[in-house]
C-alpha cells in the first residue's frame, strides 16, 4: 500500500461541496512529446496517475486537447468508474492543429463539441469543473470573454458541467465573467519568478476563489535561479520542491497541479507539500520575482 502524504491541507471551491487537497496533479505530460500522440508506455502513465491518487491527490487537471484525446482516455483507463471524491478539472477553448500547433477553439460549436469530447473520453455524464481557456500560450490577451463564457454557462444549466473556472485571463475579464456565471477557480501563469498576478491572487483569496498556477516550475523553460538553488541547498531539497513549497506558502487559495510522467518525480513533487520555508529564506526568494510586474 502506498502511504498517503500530507498535501498541505485542503481548499473548498466556493459554493460547492468539492474540497480539494492543495497538491493536485496535471495530466499534460502523460501525452507524447510536445503533448502530441500517445506516450511511449501507457501502463507507466497509468501507474503515475494511480500512485498520485493513492498518495492523497484528489484533483486531476486535464483537457481533451492534450494529445489530442490522449490524456483523458488514459485517465479513464486508470480510474473508471471513478472513486468518490476524485475531481476531474478540464478545459475548453483550444484545439490542436495537424502541425501540433495550439489554436483557439472559442466558437459556440467548438466549445460544445469540446465538452462532449471530454465527456466521452473521460467516460463521464457531467464534468466536475470546466475552465474556459482564453489568451495566448503563456499570457492573457485583452477583450471580452462574454460570448464563449455564455456557452459554458449554458452547458452548466444543461447539467453537462457542475462548475466553471477561467484560464489565462485578466482581472477585468474575471469581473466581466462574474456578471455571467459563478467562477470557482482561475488558472494563470505564475511562479516564484513570474509574479504579475500577485494582486489578483490576493483578490481571489478574499472572495474564496481558488488560484491554480500553471507552469509552476517554469513550463517549457524550467526555472533557473542561483537564489532558488541556494535556498534548496539550505533546506536539503531540490529547487523544484522549493518552488512548489513557495507557492503553497504564498496564499492558502493556491492549488498546485505539477505534472510529470515519472513516478519518482511525482514522489518528489508531493514531498514539497511538507516543506516549510523559513522566513529568511522566503525573503531571499522574494527577490527572484522583483521586476516581474509586481
């Protein structure tokens, strides 16, 4: 039996019965290289998912455009019928081009089709949480999100999704969204070196809304910092563990979804939930993000 680990407490999504352990799992890396096609070893991918859940992870972040259609089918193979309390968070608003590009898919029909693709490939009748993904690859873009979000609100009224979140958005877009439907979480690019959302995180915390940083370890270009390396050495941890622990200590409404295709790396990530960073080391780490938009 796999020992359950302390995953830095829990957070209940606003106006829901969904209480999530703060350390989750992001499924993107379960697909093949460039998030395209199947992994080399599907059984190894299933083993990572099962170990995560057996260790106490109770929310998995995915999308049917990972692969495409790959990670959701692996999640279904790993868990269907799903255990009580396991929350699957997916997202709509993008699709993959034949050249492996990432394209917007925000038209009414694309969003409806995307919802049904997620339902079918996950083997679900209702999606727990659907994030509307807008903006670019890493950063939000300006403009109204009323039209696509209205479609998601319709899917919610139809019972195809329980709750709605947003991904890659600005504070102005959040305010607009909240005039249309209830928002339970926001998923944006943020980590110890990229701090543009500091004020947004604090505002969401005041409203009891979850903030889920994507690319918490830097994404396609992993975090590189001598300050981070020094902090890790002082704590006898890896730099990536310190980066994850810093996020957990940053605000109680932050939920993490680090991804990996390796059981060993998964175990390293989960151990970050128990890492306490002393005040002086926290002060040192703050210097990494200065000038990133605070």
